[in-house]
């Protein structure tokens, strides 16, 4: 071809090839957000499931004699814990109802009664066995918070260490 013929041809810009290394990730991000949304909406959280609680590393000692004590132990099965008033495990000191609202009311009444009998109480102590589900501890904690006389008193929660 002559130089003249090359100049007479129309100019065509070069086609830019997309690099194989470049990848459009927009559809992938859309899918990730759709999956995330689905799992957040479809998930059910069980507050009564057992949660491993790490052992305490630091903290001061709490004297049981100056506190209103509540004990929580594993009962006959995992869904029916044994909750006791005071430091004894006698059947007479056990809370009978495990229905959450009734249990909260009974705990609040017990805490009010104990603080009115012993005005020098420094705090409220909940002691739980390591196998007890965290939801049960939260129910007892809510019961303590419903007590009028416990207002302003510190709440201590102790969990038995497992070997």
C-alpha cells in the first residue's frame, strides 16, 4: 500500500481490550448484601441458651454475710433450674414458679423483705452454677431490678468455675 492510500482510509480508534485482571464485583456485593439481609431476618436468637462465661481475672471479694443472696443451680433438667433464697439449698427456700414474670415478682419481694429486715445490706449477690443458662440469670437479675429497696445497691453476679 502506498502512503497515499493509507491516509485516505477513515480513522478508526483502537478497541480497548478489557484486562482479564479487572473484574466487576458489583453483582457479587449485591448477592452478599442479599444473603446478609436474609440471614439477619431469618435468624432466631435464643436468650436461654448456655453461654460460656470467662473466669474473672480481677475483682474484689464480696462478703456473703452483707449481701442478699440468690443461688441458681442446674435442676432436674436443663430447662428447669433450681433457684434458692439465701445461701441454703433446702427445698423450703426454693422458688416454686419458673414462669418469668412470676419469678421476677417473687425475687423482687424476697429482696425487699431481706433489705427491710437487714438495713445494713451492702448489695445483692447472685451465684450461679456454670451450666446454668444465661437467660435464667437475666430473669433473676430483672427481678432484683424490680425491687424498690435494691435501688442504689450494687448487684454482684458470680459464676462457679468449672475445672
